[in-house]
C-alpha cells in the first residue's frame, strides 16, 4: 500500500490535502518521496520560520534531545528558564505561560482576562470582544471566539461570552463596549481571514477605550509574531503593546509550542492550580525557540526581512495577473485578477512551488531566512502560473 492510501485508511479526513508526500527538506527547499524539489513560500503555515533543518536550530534541538527530552512541570529546566527569559526580555513582557499550540495560548489568554476581571470586579464581567473574520483556533473555546459563522456549526453548545465587532468599525466597537466586557482580542493582521491588516485608527480606538475602562487587550500574534511582519511583534507597527500577547506558529521553528505573554497588570493572575499543561514548556520546544529567538533578534536580521518583503511586494505588483498585495512584511496576501487562488496553488505545486491560500487570496508566509535568489526563482514560477 502506498503512503497516501495507508494515510487515508488510518488518519481522519479532517484536511483537504494535496497529493504530495514530503520526505525531507533543507533551508528553503523540500523534496517529496519521488525526489521532486519544491521552493517553499508557505513554511508549514509560518512555522518553519528558519526554513527546513536550519543548522543552528538542528544543533540546539538535537543537543537537547540527547540530554533531556521532557520532564514534568513539577521540576525546573534550564532551557525553559533561558527561553522564557529571552522571550520576556526581547518582547518587554513580565511573564509567560507555555502551551503547545496557538489555540492553547489563546485559551490561556482568555482565562487570564476572565480571572483578572473576576478577581477585581466579581462575576458578570466575562464578555470578550473579538473581530468579524478573525481566527483564534479549533478548540471549543477558541472556535467560539473566532468571528466567522462557518465555524459555528455541529458542536453546540459553544462557549458563551464572545461578542463580534466589525474590524475597523469604531462605532460598532463603541456600541458593544459595556460593563460586561473584560477584554478585546484581535489579530493586527488577520491571517486566515484573508491577510488584512487593521487600520491604525481602529487599533488606537481599541487601546484608548480599553485603557480607560480597565478592559484588557489581547493580541493574537500566533501568526504575526516573531519577525513575520518585519518587527519582532506586529504590535510595534502600530506603536502598541497589548496587555496579553499570544504566540505559536513560528516561535520554535517547527516544534509545537504556544506562549501566552502577560504584561505587569495581569502577569500574576494565574496562580498555582488555575492552569497547566503536561507538555507545555517542553525542553525540545524551548531549545528550538531559543534558536529562533537568537536568530531573529540578531543585529540586522529584521532589516533584512523588511528588504526581502519589499522585493516580494514590488515584484508581485509588476505581474499582470496580480490585482493587489496586502499584509505586512513577509505575511503577504495576493488578490488575483483572473485566476482562482486554489487553482494557482495547485499549478504552482506541479511546477515545484509551495503556496498557501487565505479566503480568496494566495497567501505567502516564506521562511524568514529566504534568500534573494530564491525569492526571484519562486516568483518566476508564480508568474508563469499566472500567465499560463
Ligand atoms: C493558526 C492560528 C491559531 C491556531 O493555532 P493552532 O496552533 O493551530 O492551535 C490561532 N490564531 C491565529 C491568528 C492563527 O493564525
């Protein structure tokens, strides 16, 4: 039986998959089971932020595998301490809680917001405002938080206490803020929702209203965080630091991790017994995370990310088949003129280029380490697909 048959006989069919069996990768290229090579503009949905099997990352993870793969959170590990210290100091947050995914990071943020409010004001101030078209995860609670009706089916009843506001609609925001609200949760650039950046005025209004009413701002930077948009955190583009920031995808270079960062105001809300995770802060994830953070915070790295992003954007805008380009940094949404995003992704795959979609756009989340010649090589294939 071949791999795809074996897979489909045994793994639940929860994903639409392409008929590609990926075998190995190095840097920005991967190889399928037939030896065919691909340039990767998707990096495993932004997780392989340093590409495949980056040398430093491999060293850090392998050295950790050989000394200690896991221990329970009843004990301390140096690698978790080192990673946490670097994460807090480089982002300016006070404390972190580690989970294993974006959804878990967001669950933690939601629990902090509700308990912060409960501790201070008692019951009844539990509502959380999220934005229409947002995406916050697949657990029941984060699905409930997600502002897209297509996700609110089958699994009734959903978790109560989420109110949706239209992105960039300040009047809608104002009309839904009252004394039952404990937090506003947002993505600075909506990823799954179609690579749409929020407007500065709207972000200003959120922080202003929340600041005046002791409502916490939660920034879901699961996709935008750790260099993806050309800043360590996307909030820097808007001159904002949320009370809580969640991270996951690119944080540990492809090992599962989630992090919920809390500022001073709410860093001590979760006390012993109120939250936990068996695997959270796993040494392998922390070692991978250290390799990513050391790389991304090195002098000049993010300047280079921004230059690469400019090259992507200027080259894309020259293409006849491209209508518009959205997003920030190396989080790129492409509106096509004549072709469907899904068809383009399929033809690109045939020609050795991996792409993503987001709603009706083609989405690019290339490894942050991508080289200029690889950008040109990949974009040449992309243009050929559009012209075909
Ligand atoms: C991917 C994503 C999540 C969910 O992360 P998982 O690791 O799949 O749980 C949450 N929020 C945003 C913004 C994301 O892009």
